[in-house]
C-alpha cells in the first residue's frame, strides 16, 4: 500500500504493545506525530478502550517528543466514541482530564515539562493499533469520516506470530499487566515478552486456544521502551490475583 509523505497525524494510544507499535510505524513513515491520544476510562468497563495503566502513554508521549491528549470517558458504549471525537475537536477539558488522571494514578511521576494538547488537533489522520476488532475499527473510521480525517490501521489482520516476534526484534519492552484466560497464571503478571516467554506463550495459546497477540482480551500489555523512545520507563509493581485472572498493579513509574 502507498502512504503519502508529510502527513500530520495523531495516534490513539493506550500505552500497550499495539498502539505503541502504531506510533513507531507512523514515525517510520516520516510523518509528523502531533500527539498521542489516550482515553482514560473512569468506570470498570469499556467496549472500545483499554482500562489498565493507560496513563503510561503520557510518559511515552514525552519520551517520543510529542504532546499528550488525555480524554476522560465513563466507558458508556453509546457515547465513549463521542468523548474521543470531542477531544479531537478541542472541546474537552484537558487540564481537568490530567488532574483526574493524576488523582487516579498517583504513582506516576509525570515530567514537569510534559506537553498537554489543549487545543484542537490540526492533523490529517488518526493512527490506531487495531488488530482484528471490527467493532473498534468501524467506529473509529466513522468518527474520522465525520471529522474529515484519514484512518490508518497499520496492524490490521497482521499475523499474530509475526507481530509478536516483530515487537521483540525491534526492541519493544512489552510487559503483561492483566491476564484473563485459562493457561495464564499469576506468574505472567509483569512478565516481559522475550524470545523465551513468547515461545512459552505460543505453546500455551495453542493448548488453550486463545489469541497469541491477546486480541480477544486474554491479556493486556504496557510498553516500557521502544525504538522511537528517547527514555525508557522504569516501573515497579505487584500482582493482584483473583483466582483465575489478575492484574499487575503499578507502584511507581517514571522516565529514566
């Protein structure tokens, strides 16, 4: 597929492996990444957006050298895409969103010179890391059409094995921060995806028949380092295990 040069883009970023890969991909096209956009869900559920540790995207944005647009959403299915749309239009209270995120995630040491995107985004396109979720992709595309933006999904239908290996080969430091499927126990929380753990994950995914890339919600991730990040993110955390699923709770996070 042909991609034009000199495109101004924003990247929808959860701080996880797919959106972080998508931001790197956009930079590799030579595009001007104006902002990372992160939807911070204030409830316990969302059909569209990741829940755990998404505020790390603010540290990623600073490390990449771009601005950050945090968006508050209650995760209500019929309006959460409107929350994102309003933020892109510059019709959301970014300062309020940042204050709420700081209250909810007191352990994150945001740099004092973090640039918040408080004005309407002047971009040509939105880049998202969707893999196979028609629900997410369709709603993003409809929103972009309404806003006059191009929607790019560079990872759409990528082979799971190739995608996971590419993350390792290009130096992405990916950690699992939640697991919710048979075959993955507490020992996977906080674990780095490297050649050895990926091989183990591949065996387990075949045995228990889940997606190797976690696209079905079997696990969620954060990225602590990547080829386009000037500084890595240093974290500490502990596991919160609830019998057959669990999350990795961050105790601290900062750029180093």
